[in-house]
């Protein structure tokens, strides 16, 4: 017999494909037309904003709700790379839609269950099909700060239903919740309808991605799976979410840099264009280098999630360690280098700063991801990572 040949590590390209570029163009055009600043900022004044109609256009008209759902279940069967492209564009406009929470995290959790024999496959497939159609929004009921590990169960299974509450859940305006609950036989994952839970919105910095406490008091639920498979599915969903959140952060950072450069090429002070000052050039150059590094990390994370899952935990930890801090830095520079106008409500910079700061603590802080990365690659984390 001919011995098997080790082909070596998987070679992943970070260059955007033609299909990915097409998706970017289409999504960018839609957001340019239907996600304008005045409408997004109005959400802070209690207005409905563009969220629901915009989500319907993205989810139904473009079919993005089912982007990661297999074609056999009514989805597009696309990869995490394409989802990363979509999130870059959504991040640049701070679009108030549940793409990350529903079409990425919750959907990835369910897709992971499609290969598990002990799962109620009819419930999984039906839920995915409805979500892919854009007619239902999903939410994984975990605290938004949870990194890619299984969170502690704060919901328990009792004879009359599920009891407990989960704080700071993102995407809690969903129609269907995936709830991790502790029963007599260990943890399990359950489907719960919106009508069976109480949702209380919390005061947040970034109102384009609201957080809420989800309370269950004898909620009737449909069990999907029990035991370690439930925790594995949650872990898979959170890993995908953390990896693709990095793409959103890169899109936001790129907008901040582009907007700042554009402004500094026309703003004049002391008789010359502000962008011509050497100190300003150095700051912008340093920021550009940081963003390009973050972009490479985010795209590699998306590529591993799509084509090399064995390397995905390391790639996601790297991207999450870098991209959040870069996004905050870019937003801060955008506000400061715009001068007085950057501090005003009328300029869109404040929306990016709020989203960047909120994203930095979402799905695990950079410090926690660095600590996790140390363990993944066999290095004991130093004191600064604890």
C-alpha cells in the first residue's frame, strides 16, 4: 500500500474572492440607501429607527438571514468568510440589525447540532428553515460578555418548565430563544418562544445593539439536546460569533480612518490643510498599519471558521485580542482629530465610539482572549493576562 502523504497545514487565502466582493457591493449599496445617520441616531431619542425595515431588506430581500444555513434547510450555504464581509459593512454603518446575534451566533449553534444524533433534528431543521426565510429572529440566551466557553447555567429545568433569568442578553427582541438550562440529567439546550419569557431592557451605551434581562418563570420549552452536546453547540456558536465580531470591528475602524482622512484633507488651520502636519500624518499612518493588521487577523479567523476548524480557536483568540482594541483606538482618533465637530451629536463619530467600546467587552474582552490564547498555544499567561 502507498503510505499516506501528509499534505501539511491548510493554506488559506486572505484575498477577497469575486463572490465576496459582489456581496460587499450589494450590502454596501443597500446600507448607503437605507441606513443613514439621522435614522440610526434617532434610536437614542426613542424612535424606532431603521432597524426593522432594514433587517427585512437584509434578511428577506437579500437572503442574509440564512447565509450560514445549509442549502438543504432553505439557506444560502455560504461560509463564515462571506458572513465576515457582511459584518464589515454592517460595522462601518453601525447598522441596528440582529445579524450577528441571530444569523451568526444562534444559527451557528443550531447548525452545529445538525450533525449530532441525539438531537431533535426536526425541531432544529424547522427552526433553521424559518430563520433562514427571515420570518423569525433567533437569540442565544447568554450574557453578551460571555467568551467562547460554556457560561454558567442560571436557568434550571423544573417539572412545570424553565425557571431563572439571564442578564445582558443581546438580540433579546428575538422571536425564538435558545436557552441553556440545567436539568436533572445535566445541561440541555431548549427552544423557547418569545411569548413564554419576560424581557426587560437594560440601560446601555450602544443603543443600536440593545441588551436585556430575559426571565423565565415556568416557561414551556422544547428540548433540543441534553448533555455535553448542548455545551458543545453553545461553544461553537460563541466561537463563530467572537471570530466574526472581529470583522465588524474592522469595518468600524476602517470607516473611522477613512472619514478622518477625508476630513483632514479639507479642514484648514493656521493657513494650511490640517492633514499636512507631520504629527497628524504619523498618527494616521500608525492607525492605518494597526487596522490592516487587524483586518488580516479578522479575515484569517473567518477563513479558519470556514475551512480549517482545527485552527479556529487560536485564530479567533488572536483576532479577538487585537480587533477590539484597534476599533476603540480608531474611534477615539476619529473623534479627536475631527476637533470640535467630532464632539457633537450631529457628527456620526459618536455612534462608532459607542459601538467600539461596547464591542470591546462583547464575547470576551481582549485581555481574556489573550489569556485563553496563552493556554491554547501552551504558554502560561503572564500576570497582565489574568
